[in-house]
C-alpha cells in the first residue's frame, strides 16, 4: 500500500484472491516490512498482509502474485489498521 492513499487492498479482498485461485487460507494477519522510508505521499508505506497457507500451495500462491514472507526477513506481525 502507499502512503496517504487509504491502506491499499484490504485483507478480505486479498483473501478472496487466494480463494479464487483455490488456495486454502489457514490464518490471516497484518504486518510491516520494517523498512525505513521517507514520509512522502505516494511512496510505499511498508504495510503487508500475511496469509498462512498449506506449504504445498505456495507455488500456486506465487503464480497468483503473492510472495513468501521469508523474502522479507525483517517483517513483523502487527495489529491490522
């Protein structure tokens, strides 16, 4: 999501994208990539959506545009805003 733009795609909408790709969502969470960034409207805000899925569905989730949390080593779970 981008700064000053209302939070990006909702957790529920992203979950629906996974469900539409026949990917079973076991749990959901919000988080941050923990990267430092300038405060500028239109720049990324670091907010992420986290979905726990079965390991055997990772390739399908990647094809649907999602990435493994392991690609963001500093990521932390935070309360959804």
